[in-house]
């Protein structure tokens, strides 16, 4: 390239006016498109019995379990993976199968009673029963991703 093709012209100016500011009123009217995902997530399952996953009673029991926290670990017992099963009958009888982190857990005697009381307080639950099992034993892989994140394991 020769020096002739690389020449620049310089123009001196006294000032530059500020560009106009954008205003919402000046924007063209946009057509609102429905957010289908938002509506889908808000929609309740149709034809689901109250005691089945997605049903009102079942979800009420899960919500109650999520309010009970392990005293040594700042995570609720549901996300901690201590709940192995939730069965809710159409009559409102709830049975929760659960474990504890170890058989020597300091709350081994009180936790099942607390779970039973909390489940029994769910509107529509007639009777609550808690069964403690030790097989399979609990291990950290049973925790939800939210619990692992809370404990810094992710």
C-alpha cells in the first residue's frame, strides 16, 4: 500500500450535539405475544386425584415436609433426600416412608413424631403415619440439586 492511499482528512468542529434520548412513548407499539411457558407452568394438572402427585393433598404433604429442617444440616428433610415415599389415599390417609441420616441421629426419636404432626395438620389429611426404614441407607447422593447447592456440594 502506498502512502497516498492511507491519507486521512481531518475536519475541526466547535462541538457535537448530543444524540436524542430514547423515550418509551416514542417506541412503536409492540404486539404482545402470550408467554406459553408461563401459562403452562401455572396450569394445574387436570383429572389428577388429590392423593396423586400433582394433586392438592399430595402437594400439600410435600409442602409440609419441605418446612421441616434437619437440626444439624440447614436443609429441609425432603430436599435432603430423607423421604423415600409419600402415599396419600383418596380418603385423606397419608403414609410417609422416610429414613434419617444415621441410626444414631440425635432426633431419631423426635423427628418421626414431628413429621406425623406436620402432615396431620395439612388440610384434608385425615390420618398421618410415618414409617422409618434403614434400607436403603441414606447417603448424600439422595439429596436434591438445591440441597447440594445450599451445602456447597455443587
